[in-house]
C-alpha cells in the first residue's frame, strides 16, 4: 500500500485531430475513436499514476501542417499554466506533421516537464529512446507531406502541359467550364481590336485613347491601363497556348488572335519603355508586392524603389517611398521610406492568416455552396488552409496576383497597419477553389 502512495499522479490530456470534417456528423466518428483509445490507454497505465484531466482537446477539420489550431493552443496554454503532466495522442502526426513545429512544442514540453505518448506507436518522450523514435517518425511524417506537395505541383504542371486551365483569374475574352476556356465573342472582339489598333498606332497610350472613345471598359467597369494593354499583348493564351514557368504548351481552348496579328505587334512591344514590362520580369527580380496598394499616413500613395550598395557586394535594397516626395521633393508632411521586406512581411502574414481563418473560410464556403450545392465543405476547408501553407512555395507573380485579388488598400497609420479587403476578390477566389479547379489539387494535399 505504501508503494502505491509514493507514485506521483500524472495528469494526462488527450489531444485529437482530423484534417477533414468528413464523417464528423456521425454518432461515432474519428475524433471519438481517437479519444476513446486515448482514455483507455491512460486507464491501462493507472498503475503508473496516470489520470485523465477533466477536459479533452479536440481539433476537428484542422491541418497538422501548422500550429494554428484552437485546441492545440489551449493545450499549450494549460501546459504553461502547470495543469498537465502528460499528453496522449492516437498517433504522433495527430499532434503535428511539421518537424519545425514539433521542435517548438518539445521546447515547451521540456520547459514545463511534460511528457508525450502515442497510443498506437508505444512511444514515450520521457525516455531517450522514445525521443529518438519520435523524431524519426515525425521526420517521416514531414517527408510524406512534402512528397505530397511535390506530387500536387507536378500534377499541376502536367495538367498545364496538356493545355488544361488550372484556375486563377479568368482572362478577358474567355469563360471557364470544366477546366476549359471558352471564347466570349463580345470580349474576343475587344482583344482583337487591341491587337489591331496597337499594330496601327504603335503606342499603348494611343490604344487607350481609342478604347476610351469607343467607351470600352474592363470587366469591372474601369478604364484600361497601359500595363493591362501590355499584359494582353504579351499573353500567349490568346494564341491558343497555355503558359507555365516560362514554357508554353498547346491549349485546349480556341485562339482569339492569329499568328499574323502577334507577329505584327511583337517588334513594337520591344520598343516600349521598360517600366511596362513588370509583368514579364523574372522570378529573381519580381514586381513589387504592394505596388498601387500601399498608402502613407498622410494619404499619399507609396511607390516601390530600390538602391544598390556597391560596398556590400552590389546588394539590392528594396523600399517604398512617398510618391508625393518622389515627384515634388521633401515636404513637411512627407513620410519618407519604409523597408519593402518589413511591410510586405506584415501584409503576407495577414493574407496567410486570412486564408486560414474560420471567418474567411466560412465566407468562401457560403459563396461556393451557392453555385455548387453538392460540394463537400471539407474540400473548401482543406483547399484554403493548404493554399496558406503553400504560400512560401508559390512564385512571386502568383503571390502578387492573390494579394491584388484580395486586398484593396494597405494603409499605414501612426500606430498600426490597416488592410481593406476586396470583397469581389474573395468571390473570385471562391471560384478558384470550386470543383474542377486548382482547389481540387489543394484539397488532395492532406486527407489523412
């Protein structure tokens, strides 16, 4: 009896997670199964002093690729408050599928003397062998996730090579149906007019004047810009081609312009000022993320710029500066400069968080459900979260497209950064996440 009394009780918390919400409405689902196994395992270790805490920590329909999970955050908070001695999960990848995130958790566990055990893998982090096995298994879990991501990207590239439209903004002149572009005759006439007029007048500003005289506007009812004209003239899509990472492939869609029309404008395009070629810049020299979106506290638009420090081996430093100062010189209310990486990092953090927030996911889901009533909610949820997780692997041009799709204005104030979201952009994003689009590939990334 005295031996039993000397065993110190270990307060055990059961953590459960599934990535998809499929089957969660059933009377007994995957979360319930994990929870039951966890409590049974704790009971089997009662001779070691293991006891279940009152609360459970459940994250239904949350990815294991990041730590932005409400129950996990609550678990970490309770660990720091000294309420837990042991964490029990069904498998270690329920807690995390990222080696970097798991390393952060282990630091918290060690600091507060908390151990970790998996029901099906018989691993206990309280022992050195258990720690070794944890790291080995988690490394394989992360490897599996990275291989899955590569498979999705390869599938995306293969689909592009077959001429399949894989999502994104639907270009002027086309509508999309079943991943195929179909010509809109009225808009196709505008495209051909732009090509023919540019070949005749040889300047984008003159093309803009011709469009204005005819009352031709963009889909959003706005006037065309020089850059939008340049993008149309450079887009191989209108030749019936599909572009991907600098290469073009025969598309499944019909061409709007002929090869003769393209040959007529190509030599003239090369003579246009270089500032119009921002859309065609290389991956290593991308256009500014917040061009046209960033505003200083005084209300002036911020414009991107850069300087090269020869003393530092020709390193390129990028920044944003008050456009009014650039044009008219320094004034009393001038804002000055702000480092590009600093402000862009803040905005990107908010974009990724927005893509993964329950509120935005619900809003996009509501829009998709209007057009696709039979779609699975888990499809949309996984697609949005994985889009956020794959952000760092996207090409800069794709990051810029999404930022400009979702954000109307970034306002710097004296105390904060304020972001005005673009409602119409979120509606367009919902179309990209619908079935038969890139959302299908993003949803496949993690079904376990």
